[in-house]
C-alpha cells in the first residue's frame, strides 16, 4: 500500500461504520492516518433497535492498531449531534462518508408507509442532516470531501426495492447539485454504488459470490475520493469485487418536431425508432449540455 495518500491532519466521519462497508471504510481511513468518528446507531438491517457495541468495537480495533477514533451512537437523522461530536473530539470536520442504510424490501403493492418513510429517513434525510451540519465548517475552512452511497438498485431498479431505489438515486441527485455548489469552496462531492458482502446483502447474493465481495474491496475508492489528491467531483462510481468504473448518463439525439406547426401522438409513434436511437448518443454533463438539442430544434424552426 502506498503511503502517498495521507490524512494526518484530517477528520473523517463515517456513518453506519459499525459493520460492513462502513467498518471497512473507517479502518482504512485510520490506516491512512485520519482521525475517525465512527458513527453507528447499532440497529438492525431493518432499522430496528439500537446498540453502542458495534461502533465501540470498531473504535477499539482502530486504537489497538495505533489509530485515533471516537464512537458516535446517534442516529443519522440527528446529524447535528454527530458533527458536533466530531468537532468536540477533534476540532474540525474534513470528510463525510454517508454510508448508513437499512433495507425494507417489499413489492410495491405490499409496501406500507412505514417501510417507505423509514428508508427515506435513514438514507436521504440522514445523509442530508449529517452533510448539512458539516457543510458550513467545510465552507469556512475552504476544504471538504463528501461521499454519498448510492446503489445499482437506484440506477437500474430492482424488484421489491422501490423505496430503496428511490432513496439511492435521490442521493445521486443531491451529489450532482452539491458538487456544483461546493466547488468554489474546494468541497468535492461524489457518489459510489457499491456491491459488498454485508448483512444487508446476505441472502440476496449467492453464497459463493457473497464470500468474494469483501467490503474491504470497496474502501480504497472511498479513501481516494476523500483525499486531497482527488479532484473528481459529481462522479458516480460502481464498485465491488475489486472492480470499479464510472457511470455517466447517455441520451439519444432524439427527434425534433416543428413547435410552430405542431405535432401529435401519431407523429411521436411514427418517429419512435429515431427518438430511441442511440447511434452517436450524447452524454450531457450538465443542464446546459442537456438542453443543447432542444435549443437547436427551437433555433432551427425560429424563422
């Protein structure tokens, strides 16, 4: 392992760090010299109960290895308390890794409000609360790194995970906007869509594959994205099993109709193949690029 990426003067908050991916992230950050606030409510994978033992155990592991860490047992929905704990313990906050999550899998017709609401609260509201509390401190010091944890279930959809998919893709929307707002203050924001063998995926992945998807194989990307060396922002990365790749949006060039002459549903149907043709597809990076084809069509028919 190279020692060129170091965090000796940095404070890192990792939520949901009592096990799985969060634990692996916290341990690796500590190995790279960071002061780590290990946050975990200690509840079940379904968001029930609480226990301090999970976070405390990870802190003890870090300290035994010669690192510096403190435990936080607050829910991510109390993000202000988590950030305040880091400030009291270490005096600053440089990195927030929003990792905490739960599952409440049900097909949509069986889903209850409680299943939807709790998944939203933990994944979306929790990530918002922690990041929002840390944001002013990052702006003031002119430095910050934020990593959100999305999911392929949000990018591509997954049966029985309408609540989870909604929350996870929503976090990427937050990533994109905060990346724009944070750049001028050297706050870089990225998202990962990890696949790891954790308690949340146990039983969902074949055992022989589950054993190979070690959470430790995801953490090096997270540590790099949180480093000073990394200048990436607004990115989305799928990662797992020792592989990682960047995801981007792709859109067909589409079909332009005359907005003055008008068109109807039959015209849409007649041109459906062209509307969905991805030959020479566009890859918009921002809103301006996304509007390019529409504006060109308006200009074409402006006379």
